[in-house]
C-alpha cells in the first residue's frame, strides 16, 4: 500500500448557535503533482484516480490501523485534487486528535491507497490512473507541503451534523483559534461570492460541502468558488517554482539519489547450442553411483540365405559391449558478505546466483562439445576454403554423409562447426558471386541456389544441405563435424544451489552444482572434416 503524505491545515469551528461538528476538511491529494511515498517511489495522481463512492476510507493516526479516529464522510473530485470531509469519533483518541489539530501540532494529512492502474514515465516515476482509497491519516510532516491542505477543523464534543453555512465575509478579527476542547468558537466559513483570505494566507480552499453547495447553486457562485480554488493552487505552485531557482544541486549534493538501472547488462549469452541440439538426457534410475553402463552393439546376429533344405542357417554370435560411462561433477561457488546481501539494490545475491547458473550452463555445453570432437571419426574429406568455389565443400559434406550411410544405413542430420567455419559457410559464393546458401525468409528473397538457407541473425537455423547447423564457440578453430545427432549422448542431473552461513566472517557461501556425462554411441555416425 502506498502512503502519500499531503499537507498542512488551518483551524476553524461552527458559527453562531449551531452545534459544532467534529470534522476536518481539505485536500487529500493534489493532482498532477509529484511526491515521494513511503517506499521512496515518486508518484503522481491523475485527475479522477481516486473514487468518490464505495466504502468510505477510515481516518487513522500516523497510518496506524490500531489508532482509528474517524471516517471520511464526503469525497469531492475536482480538477485540482481530491477534496474530503472526515468526521472525528467522540473518543479520547479522537479528542486528542482534534486538540493537536487545533493547536497546530498535527497539521497535515496522508492517504493510504492501493494502485490498481498505473504506469511509469521515462524517469521511472509512477503515474497513478486508478487506486483503491483505503485510509486517510493525520500526520505531522507532509510531502506536498501547501499544495494539499486541510482547510477546516470544526471541533466540539457534539456530533450532530449541521448543513454547510454560506455567510457573509468574516473579518480577521472575528476569527478565533480554539483554545480548549469545549471552549466556544466562531466558524470562519468561505462565502460563495468570493474566498476570503485566512490569516497569513493569500487564498483559501472551499470545503467539500461548500464546493458541492456552490455547484448546486451554479452560475456566478460556482464560478467564484472554482476560480478561488484554482487561484489557491496556482499561488502555491508559483511559490514553489520561485523557491526552486534559489537552490541548485551543487548545494544539495547530499540529497541527490544515485539510481541503478537494473538488470546488469548481459555480456554473455547463457545458451547451450550443442546440448540444445542433441538434447539433455536424464541420468539412469537409481543413479546414485559414480558410473553407469551404456550398452552398444559390437557384433550383430546374422541372417543369410539357406543354401538348401535342412542346411544350417546363418549363425553369428551377437556381442553387446558394456560401456562404462563416468559422471563428471560441475560446481561453482561464491561467498557474499551479509552487507552485500542486505544493502545492495537491486540485490547482488540474486544477480550473482543467476550468473553462477549461467556459468554452469556454459561449462556443461563445453563438455558436450569436447566429447563430440574427441569421439568423431575422420572422414578423410577436406574443405579447402576458396573464394567463389564451393566445390570442395560440397564434396566434403557428401563424403561424410556417404561414410555414415555406408557404415550404419543412417544419414546425418547435424553439422557442428566453430564460429570461423560458420562464417566461411555463410560467405560461400558460386562462380557468379551468388550466395551458395541464400537467406530465404519472410522478406520474399528467393535464393538462386537450393542447397540450403542461411540466416545471420540465428546461427542454429542455418541449414546447409538440409543439415541442422550448430555453431558453438566451445569448438576449437577449424572444427567441422557432420553427424547423426542421436549418436551423441549427453546426460545431466542438476542438483541446484547449496548454501551455508559463515558466522565468523558474517558471510554466506553459495554453491551451484550438478552431474553430467557424455557418450558417443557410434563413432561411424560422427564424421570430422578438415578445414583448410
């Protein structure tokens, strides 16, 4: 809930023989004016942002719900701000509130609202367009100053309400300040033809009741009351503007905030191109061991043609290899002081932990890339990068695909490359200097050559020869591997964050860890090409 402190107020009471009312009236919130609320957010209320109907806001002392002193009874929405009248309860706390209001100990009000529709401007200031008005509080210090005031306090032990009076102008000598709770007082009201100046004030604001009465009368009466309210607001703005020029930021350096524009700029992309391409598999069930077995075929059973009836069928002893796969532990840690955790804004702890997770991702992808390079079989093909001559590239790709097809009856679906090889692929031109892999996309550009398409904005959508290209900086320079992705296996078990407090140094140590394992199931399906 936002708690926005408004401004000060003056004191008057009921006139003549009327039964005085235990009420205060004034401006709860001025519109189109910025102020700082309880959580240091700078906010501005737009006209019409507070409701004039629904459940009446309660009146508290100091935003303390355990100290209720009354209820808001009238709400009037004007162009200048939200005006109000509140009735003070006949309790000891209510009596104390009236006495402090009368002698000037408490001379300001503050609203408590729950914004329901809002936005932020270029300076990260909140613009409130709609809000639930929950409570109004009496407070000693205001944020709006004279821009929002309580203009009347009618104090008495009586509670019978009386209509708003419209009397002739009351002079300064006829106005009295309430000295005690029950002493007779004279009400200094605001006549409808013109707004009289209160002591030490050039203009005064009408109460909500007077504003409504003038609106009902209409004509010249309402124009005078509305003009007086407008002049009052302008006089306060003029005073504030005039004072602002007398002080510069060099005089108030200690008050200047230093905003931090979060988040921290991302200089690394926490992606795993290789892992994303081949997929991360879960560790085997019951994976509380350091190793596990991944079986592969060494010798398949055979099937042949029977030479004659009752002759022996083809018989080959099948052999299944028991491949031992070891788990690798990946971990990183950082120790933060409690001050770094408690004092930083935005919080350093969350930012650093997010980066720690990102570093884990980068390292696990590096392990997957290294496993593919180590497990690849040489295709015997070489791509000699020559300007305007992709012939050796085409030959090398098809040689690798041929080897895979010949050995396994599968065809490749991926090509893993280092960034430099990705660059050379995209720059390939034919003899007429047309791109070998043109971009064919939403722009409608039609490629002349049909061996695949390239998109410089997303490396892994490049599909030369129909292969899914995976460009990864974790591959060493010159790496180019044509492979069937299913033959490259990556297993992972993320364990997450572990933390422990270090009381002796007022610190907290965080670790992020997990287990990974890699396995090349069939080297015949992973063919490397020499790039020269």
